[in-house]
C-alpha cells in the first residue's frame, strides 16, 4: 500500500508541473534582466528579479494556452501600456501599446 501511495504522489506531482501555463517561469528580458512570471490571483504577475529595478512588479497578464493580455510597465519611465504576449517554446513575444497606436515589441527567452 505504501508503494502505491508513493507512486500516486509522484505521478500527481508530475501532473501539477505539467499543467503549468507556458508563461510561468523565469525569462531573460531584452535588456538582460531576469523577470519571473507566476500566478497571482486569477492572473500572472511579472516581477523583475535582477537589475536596477529588481523586485519591481512590471506587469499583470491574463490568458491561457500561450496567448495573454494585460498591462506592462516600463520600469525606466514608470509608464504602463496595454500588453500582449505570445509564448512559443522558449520564446515569448511581447507587445506594449499606448492608445492602441504607438506600440513597441520585444522578445524574451526562457531561462
């Protein structure tokens, strides 16, 4: 019985890791900092883990299956933009826009 329970917990733990959204994890930003993306409430919070703005939350995204939207803040000027992110493998393309017209894009890579 003990072996069955141990096997069950190993499989259950693997299933939890397998179900994580593609956006979750640590990412290298375009400028070289590390950003961590983790669940926060019903969304995913983006927090810088290295660099000049380490510890600062710079975004909050919602979505699933590799497609996300929300807000992204440029920590250098503290301006917040409507943001979109698409995750494909170890790459995430982000796009931030002001008034839906003035947009900037960048690609982050998974660490």
